[in-house]
C-alpha cells in the first residue's frame, strides 16, 4: 500500500546524484560519460518490469524520462538549498 507521500522526480534525481557520482568514480567513468550510468539504470528498470507492464507503456515512460532530462540543468547544492529555504520546489 502506498504511504501517500510523494516526492518530486527532480528532487529524487538531485538526492541520488552523490550515489551516481560515486558509482561513476568507482568505475573510473569520466563525468562526461555519466549518461552511460543513467542509460544502464533506465534499461535495468525496463528489464525489471518487462513482464508486468505493456512494453508500449514502458517505452513511453522511458522516452518521457529521457526527453524530460534533456531539458534539465543539474542543480547545484547551493541552488537546491536556496530553493528549499524559500519554500519553492526545486525545479
């Protein structure tokens, strides 16, 4: 059962950034190739749900993630803290 708590996807992306950077560092992956980690994570998520949801839905979700993230600029810690202090959602 869902807890009723929701978190903005952008906030989750921001919060897991240290884990992504650590994974890249442990794999000696240059920052410019960080997109490879994200692609592998997305592919793994699709693999995990392949028997549970229609593949057209999975593809649509994957493309929404990819297209949405192409429009995003990574938020710095300073900008995130300022947005949090002001009570604004980090967008």
